[in-house]
C-alpha cells in the first residue's frame, strides 16, 4: 500500500498539520490521512525535510566523531603548540571549531525551517482547506 510507504518519513509533517488543526485552523471534514500522504506537495515537503535532516545529521556525526577519533588516535598532533612560546595547542581551536560548526549546522536548519519548511507546510495546509 503506497500510503504506508510514507508513514515513517512524514510523521513530522502530519504532526504540523494536526497541530494546526488543534489550534482551530483546519477543518478536516472528509479529509483523510491518505489524502495528505498522497498529496504531491506533502511528498515534496517530507522528502526535503528528510534530506536536510539526514544531511545535517551526517555532517554533525562526521564532525563530532572525527574529533573524537583524532583524540583517540593522534594525540600527538593535537598536543602540538600553535607557535613557540604559546601554551595553546592545536587541539583547542579544533575543539572550539567543532562546537562552532555544531551551532552553524543548527543555524542552517533553523534558517531552512523558517524560510522554506514553514511556507511549504502552510501551502499544504491551505491546499487541504485550512
């Protein structure tokens, strides 16, 4: 059944539509879950959300576990001084960079959600009679 194919991928999008309904903004009437799941705009919405979520998750995991692997397997590299007479090692800016890039990834997701995802959710809600 085609509807079940999308169930696990679109739960967040359906949740957004249901939350909108609970606030009194959408009258479902004869609208069924299958109508939403089979809608092309909804499929595009769920596909793009899955893509951005997976991409940012993979980037974060590579960043974090790459740093951890560097700590585990090349401590001598991280222990090198940035320059002569300075107590700061190469590991400090790499650790700070790991944290900063995590914030950047979060900012990218927030920007995407506010500029793209919300408008796509609203488009689906409007299409469904909201």
